[in-house]
């Protein structure tokens, strides 16, 4: 798992009245933690190294026969699949909203 990284306070992000802050839905904030920037989790250097190795192996289609490589690849692949599901759900929701907006204008 990553490490918590404190970020300096910056300029507030403008949002529409009633819109939730970005940190409420940020994937970097673990479930159950307070939805604030200080709760965001970043990957540490070991995680980044494992991820870079995974990408290199995936690019050439060849992974070393090593238990740690298999374990890391399995975890990373699960995360990739979850991210793809979230992207697809988000795109479907956006398409639905656009169609409702077009329908409402008729």
C-alpha cells in the first residue's frame, strides 16, 4: 500500500453550488478515511518499481517465472480491471446524462 503524503494547501478549486469536493470521490482516498486531501495515498518507490516492471513485462508479453512477480502482476491486473470497470461505468453515466439533456431540449 502507498504512503500518506501531506500536500500544501493551495487555491480552492471552484465548483458548482452543491457539487461535492473532488476528495469525496478521489480514488486515492481509502474507503472509510475522511474525504480530504490529507487522506490521499500515493504509491511509494517500491510500488512504482514493481509497476514499472509490470509494464515492461506486459509490453513484451513475457514475465519472469518468479513468485513475487506473479503476485505483483496479479494485484496490478486486478486494479487495472477495477479501473476499467469504473471508466466504463463513468462513460455510460455520461452518455446517459447527455441523452437526457438532449431529450429534455426537444
